[in-house]
C-alpha cells in the first residue's frame, strides 16, 4: 500500500537536500520525500536557509498539502510549536520502542513478524492510535486490557515483556488564566468554576485574579487534551455565570 501522511499531521524527517527555494526532507515513517518551501522555513525573513537547517538534521514538520497523483508532499517548519515538536518526538520514540518490543517478542518465540503484526499489532490498532498507548494502558490497568484482542497464549509473555521494557513517564503542560466574575457571589462562582476532582489537574492562585494550571500525564498528547477540556469547561461555566476567563498557554 502506497501510504501518505495526512494533511495537518506532524511528522519527523531527515533533511536530505537544501536548495535556495526550499528543503527536501525524507520522512521517517513513510517511504516518501516532502518539501519545505522557503516561505515555510521561518516566520521571519530567511536570508540563508542553511542558518535554519543543516544536512542530515532531524526535523519535525507539519504536513500542509498532499497530492499522491503528483507524489507531492508540502511541509512546514515554521508552523510547528515547541510543544508540538516535543509531543511528536516523544510519540515517535515510544512507537519505535513499541515496534522493537514486538520484534523481540517475535524473535523470542520464533514467530514470523508478519504473524505478530496480524495477531497483535493490527488488533490493538483498532482501539489505540499508537502501539505504545496500548502498552502504557497495560502498565496502568494490567494484562486484562489484552483479553479478547490478542491470542490468549501471547498475553502473559507480552505483558511480562512490557513490564521489563516500559515505564510510565510523566510530562507536564502549564497555563496561566485570568478569571473574573461580576456577580455578587463572584468568589464562590470562581471556586466552583475551577473545581476539579481530576488528580492530573493542579490549580494554584498566583494572586487574584490570576491562577496557574498544571496538567501531569503520561504523554503530551493526553496532557494537552486534558488542558483543552478543562479550559473549555471553565470558560463555559464562567460565561454562564456573568464572568470571563482568559487562558494563556505557557511555552517551555
């Protein structure tokens, strides 16, 4: 199957050619090359492309346009934030680690890799976007997460291998918020808006009306999703109670 990345996807690649008009990047997860036009190298004026990228450099880019009929993939370097870069690199490393684990599993049990893909990787991909997400879920909830999904005779050995290979990592994303309420019981309204029982969310008062929010999770993708959901909840609550809130994402 001639697989192409999707528009909007963040991908990792290696710089293979540098030209005055742009950069050619070989994508790690696809047997394809894409181009970063000079206008997508940086948000500022680019006098010399080589001051921004170097031959052989690993880069995280955003897919802007895909034309399979022309075998064209247009990429952007300037549209990738530091947080998106960290998230993509972490996902790539974890997924690579997950594939290596399956290769070791296949070798240990003398099973053809194509059978491991059919019996383990493909069934898990029906529920998880990334292989390592299935393995992390097993670390949290035990080997029962594999029941009914992969052959029963594989479960114990795969789970033991995961325990010896993976460990739960913790990442943090942060935001500051300014929150105001114009009702007589404004203080109580703000407390209700910020209230959460999620142990991954920590809210601290910086000095009225400013607060900090810290999300701790196993990966950046999940942490960002939790932050987005929490900010939407707080914003809606304050809007419904004659108040306003402004979230500012803190970049590391």
